[in-house]
C-alpha cells in the first residue's frame, strides 16, 4: 500500500482537505512537520491546501494507473495561497509544481498595470499593503488564467486541460505525464521554497534547494569531480591563510582514525528564517589526515555548513559567521539530513559553549533507522526527508534517545542550543 508523506515547511499550522483517502477528513499539520496517509493501490484523490477556509493549490494523485504508473500533478485551477510540490519518493525528476509559485505571483502582481489589476479585482486578494496573498478559482476567470500563465505556464495545471472534447492547453496536458512505476508520494508545502526536504535549525538549511533540473546521480557526478579536484593541500599551508587566522572562519578538527575531506557549502540564498541549501557547488574543501586540525578562513558573509564528503545522508555542522543582530558567529549540529558520525561545534571566544555529541550512534542503531549511502557506507537516514526518501521515524527516535534535541537538531526548528562566538570563529570537530 503506497503512502503519501505531506510536509508542512511553513512556520504555521496548515490545513489540507483530503479527497479519496483518510475517510475524506481534513488534516492539520504543525509547522515543520510531516504527516503520513496510507493510500490503497490503484486509488485516486487530492490533497488540497486551505487558506482562510478557501480551497487553493492541490496535489492530485492516481496510484498504479495506466501502464502500472502513478500519475501526479499540482493544480491551481481552484486557487492558490501557498507553494506546493509533489514527486515520487526517490524520483526527483518526477517533481511537479512551482516551488516558488506565490513569489512569482507577487512579482507579477507588483509589475501589473492598473488596468490589469482592475480586471482581476475579486480574483487576486491582497493584504493591507497591496501584496498578493491568495488567488481565487482560475477556471471561472479567463483574465486570471491569462495573468497566471504569464509567470507559471508549464509549471502547474492552470486551465482545465483536455476535457469533454476540448483539446486543452498542451502545457497543462503535459502536467499529467506518467511517473515511474508506482511509489510513495512526497508532497511539500511552504510559504517560501517548496522544494522537498526543508531543514530546521537556527542558522541555515531550512530548505533543501535543488536546481529544478537536477537528478541525484548527476549531482553525485559533479560532487565526485569536486572531491577529486578541489581539496586544499594542507601539507604546505598558504602564507595568506596565516595572516587570516585571526579572522572569520572555522577551526576544523578530524578526530577520527582516518583521513577525510570536508566540504563547505555556502547557501544558495538566505531569507527570513529560511535558507536554500547548496548541494552541488561547495565553496571549498579541506583534506585532513587522521587526528589533524586546520584553520579554514571563510568570508564573514558565509552562511551554510561543513560536512564529511559530498553525499547525504550526512551529519551537518551548520553555521553563520556574522549574524545581523550581534555580528557574532552562530552554529549548531543537525542530524535532519542524516548522520554519518559524531560532530561538535564550539565557541572559541572563551565562553565555553558547545553543541553536538561525541559518542558513536551508528554501530548499534536499529536496522530500520539505517540506509546504505551511494558510497556503500551504512548511515542513519534523514529524519525530515528529501528528494530521495521520506522521513525516517526510526532514525529520529534513535537519535532522540542517543543524542537528544538539545544537543543537535533532529526534528523541527527549535529546542537546540545555539552556539555563539563573538570573534566570528567556531571550532568544528568530526569524530
């Protein structure tokens, strides 16, 4: 029986109307949380976001339809008030929907001439500042359909498509293309970027930001190329780095028993409580021998993470070096995108703050919590899910038991100690 994983990446509870499953009962998903619905094989239905009681964007699904394939799409025919995407579990190329639909709507609305806004009165709803917050049904308003096609054509169902003798719009019809066999479905809702796999944490990576055309294997190929060609040679430190060793950066330490290359990823973008995680363009990489350490200078603008290698699932040390409120460095350890070993993050300004953990939580982890990574390593799975798989509750429960939310982000965006260092420099240790 396939499952539907519905993740609410927003900062508020989000209610969805459910047609076809869950006894047709609505569900309300808390912020930064995931709900699961079981769906009988060959069943069809829809998950519809509600905004002020009005139907908006919806994910439509048929499991194991024609040719044994799933058919999934995102439709805005009855309205919109948030961003929604859907894809098959482990199949990012099947993704449908515009993850930034509302941002594109607002940009188009702000540029629209007054006569267009007059024509769309009663179809585009705004707040007191004139910002578009919701649209009504497109199917009943040709002018609204024309407006929405100006920024979302080919990204979502806008018109009614081929129906009742009408050929429909070819770009709408393409939304009904078959997926790859039948698999679990991953639906992601967000007020920001609805690309699957949003992250919690107080510094970075609230949202996993893939380029739309990425395939996991393609990304892996790029990352392997980076790993073989971008690592710094630490046998002879750069004299310019010596001069920078009192500036912003990371004291990086490898306390494991083997050499490792560590990759620093600067976010694609940073917003109000959100960030777009970077998976394919590391800013730099550093190779450390076993039990070696090295200061890694970074621009004060850096907001992102460092991890072992380039693959996920992996333990992330998330940090920024110059926070806007106090100009200090802030960081944490996150296990939301998996765990490939222990790590800590600590202040270096004498305040003796530290987060993370040093104990081995992999060796005796339950099998249900583990996955085999592309490099063959057995690691703890993602607790929040991403484009490769849904959230792994067994991994989350094991990490709550062995580490706890206070020491590392396991689920959600709160409850983990913030490690701050006034000198814009943090110490990150991998075990």
